C-alpha cells in the first residue's frame, strides 16, 4: 500500500498501462496534477521499481516512462479494486 500511497500514483499507473509516455503526454492525461507532484511521484515509482525511465541522448532531451514488469503486475492486481469502485461508488457528474 505504501508504494501506491498518494493521490496520483494509481492514476499514473493507469495512464502508463496502455503504452510508454513522455512527461508531457502524462501531464495531458492527468491535467489536475501539478508538475511538481507528477515529477515527485514518477521518481518515487521509479525508485520502487514500478516505473522505468528511459532517457534518450537527443536534442531536445527526450524521456519516456513505462511500467516495469512489477508495475504491470501491480496494475493487474488493482483491476479488481477498480471494478469494485465502478460498481459500488456513485459517479459524480
């Protein structure tokens, strides 16, 4: 639970579940998160072995984030929780 603590970590995991993304793509996929918090959570998830950061030596600097095998397994473990939430929690419109 400590690995996914924080308001945005699970959202980041879901955003990375489809494919690798650059920082700007993640920011657009999660518009309500601040840049500072997104950077902090990505660093924490990388340190925990959940997210892989790939830096390319090109100009301008290009960095992509993707899930590690542990991150993919964590996303799979969270799917039933997401299904439960969709079934039992009211959706605010």
